[in-house]
C-alpha cells in the first residue's frame, strides 16, 4: 500500500473519472492519497452498488450511472482517468480505453490498476486460482468476466496507449481485503452449485479441489495489484 501512496502522492489530478467504480474502492484511494483533486467522479452500470454510494457523495465526489463505452463528457474534459480491476470485465477493452483517452486532456494522467495472477507468493496463488475459476464459471453462465491478467499483459495494455512517462507500481492490498477473499472461499460450494449439470461441472469441481488444497497448505492473500500511470 505504501507504494500506491507514494505514486499518487505527487499527483494533482484535477477533474478525475474512475471507470467501473463499483464501491469506489480505487476512487477513494485517489481521494485519500493524491496530492490534490478538483472533483472525483465514479461511474458504473451496477445500480445496486451506485445506490449504496449515494450516501458517500460529497460536493466534489460524485457517482453516476454511465456506460464506459459512451462517456457523457466532452473531449479533454478530465485531468485524470482511471480504471481499476475492470478491464477483465469488458468484452471490448479497446473501446473503453479509446473512450477514456478521448475524455482525457493532453498531459493528463491515465491510470490502469489491475490485479495479476502470476505472482510467486503461494498464498496469493490461492486468490489467483479462485479468481480464474470465478471468471470461468461466470463465462459459463453467460456473464462477461475474462481471466485476470498476467503482469506483462497489463503493462502491454498500457504501453499500447503510447503514454508518456510510464510509472509501474506494485502493491499489496490491506489485510481487510485478504479477509474478504477468505470469505469468498467459503462460497465455493455455492459457486459450484450454480453450474451443477453443466458440461464443465466436473472440471470446475477439480479446480475447486486444487484451490482448497492450496489454501490448506498456504492460506490466502489477495493478489498483488499493478498500477500503471502514464501521461497522454
Ligand atoms: C470488479 S469491479 C471493479 C471494482 C473497483 N473499481 C475495484 O477496483 O475494485 C468491475 C466493475 O465494472 C463495472 N462495469 C462493467 N462493465 C461496465 C461498463 N460497460 N460501464 C461501466 N461500468 C462497467 C461493473 O458493474 C463492476 O462494478
């Protein structure tokens, strides 16, 4: 977490938009750790989460229902655009990245924050494996949820945007996040039940067994986050 604080601590964000904000997890980090901001806007299409966020709004912190593929702002409106742990929930990643680039002013900050699953820490591997299974089950059920990235894949996504002054930062999440993942492990049976009778059910059960074994041996921690910041 210290690395994230350092990376954001020398940034004046101006007007910033957080894409796929869900509970404002990354937006509130920008609020707490950036050197300054003028306004923070979080957008999402999940109305249940947005309703809960209404109570967290302030004069300069707002949340809106909006589709990432069609941002309702003029070109160059924002000093910073961020997308956190959302890229792997999109069927047209390029479409969203283009739209983010459009609303970002020249010299503005582009922030991509994503967890990666190819880490060396065995306890983090438990989370990586769990997330891959979750994405595969969601896909089987027709939801858009792609496999999480490898570290180099995230860096390539950012590099392909031709940003200047790329900063690449790794950080571990807080203990509370590790606990949340542990709670999710308790829901493995429920996840499997949602696909019982599907052709890949046996395969999913095998994956779940491997995850449980890894957890028994090493415990679980949330995967490392990679934050890439560049300027347009
Ligand atoms: C895993 S959550 C990310 C939460 C948070 N940003 C974080 O870092 O933990 C992905 C979010 O992306 C949102 N999302 C998916 N497609 C979207 C779209 N087309 N427009 C806006 N939000 C979208 C989902 O509703 C979900 O809340």
